[in-house]
C-alpha cells in the first residue's frame, strides 16, 4: 500500500484537486437592452454592461483569454457615433462598411443615413452560426434595419489590408474614417505604422479630439496618397 508521502499518492491528491470546466462556463451572455443617445438618435441595443464573466476571483485567471470584445460598447464606438450624429453628411447616401462592428452600434446608426451598410467582426460569439443568440443580427432586427448585413474581419493588419484593397478598387471614390481611442503608445504607433506602410495619409479631423471614458480619442480621415 502506498503511504501518504509517496509520489503516486501525491499525484492522486493533486488530480483530485483539479476541476475541469466546459468552455461554455466562461461565456457571458447576460445581455441587457441598453439605451444609447447620440444627438437626436436613440438606439436600444443588446450588449454586456461590463467586461467580466460570472466567475470567482480564483478562476478569473483561467478565463483571462476569453474574448468579450465584440459583446461590449467601447469608447471608440461612442466617439464615432457622437461624431456621425453631429456630421451625418459624412455618410449620408453612401454605402458603408464598418470594420470591427461588435454589437453593431455604429453600423446601425449609419443605417439611418446610408443606403447600404455592411457590419463586420471576427468575434465568434457575435457571428458564428452555431450560436442561437447572435448579437449583431438581434440588434439589427430590433432596429428594423433592412439595409445592414454582417460578415467577418479581424486585427489591425487585416483591417488595413481590407481598407487598402477597397480604396484601390474604388479609385478615390471612398473614404476611411477611423475612430481611435488610445490605450497604449505601442498601439498608437502600430496603427500609424500600418497606414504609412500602405502609402496612406492620416489626417486628424478638426475638433474631434476628446476624452471618452477617461481615454483620449480622435477621429482620423485616412486616404491613399
């Protein structure tokens, strides 16, 4: 019989302390209908209220990589929507592709001014057909926006790859408007580097620099040189 100090006994005790959790345990779908007001425009949308999952502090470290990005309303979206509500002529009557839509708050606002809107994102929880509760699609239905659709898109590099290709195809007929909220200097440099690498000109839109949720934000108008 193995004693309590034997390697085998210790291994069995360690295995007894292991808790295996299904990936769904880390999924937070506690969406709430939240009202957002941008100028005269009022949007009622489903979203998460905070970037947290219903876990204990001890378990949170294991859930750190779960991506809630597409289920929240981030400061950049608020910055963009405030700008568009004040300057609807920027997108009025145009076809718009929103890159990184999340819950769809900006694309849905644009649909009130535009003739066609395409919403894109990479977040599986938002887009994958295997989930019955699709945030973007539900929010589109709630607004009765028949001119908005959703597809997939991800990462800064892929973002600028997409923008570059669209601009080249449209040959000067399209604009890229970026609502950027600074969280880290390295990210600031990466965004500008990606634009420069592709021969793009980044111009700050006058009067758009402001503080959103204690972070500095600005609207950029980006074109091909």
